C-alpha cells in the first residue's frame, strides 16, 4: 500500500474513520406517502394521512412503507444543527430477545435496547436460516482477532529476513546479532494494514549476557522498563507476547505497521507472527489468507450471536 493509498489523519480520526455530515434539509426522498406541510397542525396525523413534518405522527397498528426506484438512497436524513445532533434516533424498546423478535424479524432490523444498538441477522440453526439477535459490530470501536499461518518475520541468523529490518545500520554486529542496548524497527506491513496488535513468539538465541528483550510499538530510546522475555547467558528461550503495533502517518519511508525489538544484551532474535487484532479481517493480507479470514469471521459471528443473546438475557433479568 502506497502513501497515496493511505487516508489522512483527518479522514481516519487517528486510525479509524469517523465521518460526520451536516445538512439542513431532507433530500433525495422519492416515492409516494411522504408530504411536507408549510405549517404543521397541532393534531397528530392519523393512519392514511400524509406524514406531517414538525409534528408527532401515530400510525397506530399499521406499517408505513417507503419505496423508491431512485439510483440514490431511498431516504436521506441530515441535521444541520451545529451541535452535531444525530439525523436519526431510535426510541428504546423492550428486550429484543430471540423469543420476541425472531418471529417478526426479516434480518437487518435495528433496535435501541438499553442504550445499545442491537440488530438481527440470519444464521444457521439446525440447518435452517432464521433471525438471531446480536449487538451491532462496527470497526470504529471494536476489533477482531485474526489468526494466520505462523510467519517468520525475522531471524537475525538468516540474512534473508534482514530486509524486514528498517534500521539495520549500527544496530547489528558482524554476525547479524542485535547489539546490546539497541532497538530495531521490524516491518509487518507485508502481513497487515492498520493493525492494532500482533500475536508473536519472540525467541532469544544465545545471548552474550543475562538480560531481557522487549517488543514495543515505538522506538524506546533508553532501555524499556518492561520485558517481553527474560534470558540468561547462552540460553535459547522463547515467549509468546501480544504487543501493540506501531503506526506513524508521518514516516517518510511509508511503512505503517511495525514493532521495535530491544535487547539488553547482544543476541540473535527470532520473531514469529501468528495473528493480529484488527478492525476487520480484510486488513490482514496477503489475499492468500482470505479463505482463512472468512472461516474466522463465520466462527466469530456465531460467538457474537451467543454472547449477545446471553448478555440480553442477563440485562433482562436485572430489570
């Protein structure tokens, strides 16, 4: 991915896109059954009447439909208030459990339950597609863990992997070992784009003295106060770690996903990666992982469904 392909900080709100728009009119609406009134009367609209703007409307036990053949959205809502008021608000409803929603749901229904956005989706249950209830998953505020076939990103004993080290000069000795007190920047952008965390196994191979090594998202400068693995002289030892991924939009080299490896004593290091925490499985690459990602998403959907139904049940019992 090139710099031109990367969204700007303003467009991403850090690492996640949060786009808001304001407007003063209801636009792009097509179809019958919606009309505006210059002056809204005090009385509510009744079933069969036009929808009256600026007034409460009660359709009682009927359903109001809106259809369109427009090439744009059927309904376009906007709110030009400078306080960024939401253009659409869902009123709270009773517990949308699987028992009292599934029979009526078509899938894709949205509910405001106790301040949480809940939706229905179709899943397989005993081989039959039927709607289930789950909390809406959005990439802005939540992540998913995607496992991959383990990849050896770095082995300082193998010069072929040194291409993944951005700052080799002055940090490796003549045998390729990471020098005591130094940190190398290891790129992960061949495996992930805009990742939040990495699942990795860090192995220390025959250090020259006792010490520790650390995985950090940015250059630690001085010795970090925390360790990812501790070792003694001439030991070969590995340890699993979940570490945050470094991300710097302003980097002139265009490398967006990386970690730093620091060592207290001169040693060889091996870094094996087995997964990432990302907003969406599509951020894990190359495309060879696509099938694995799809399998993972199927599993995650089932887990989210079960967890959401359990939480809804707990909340319902607490009321």
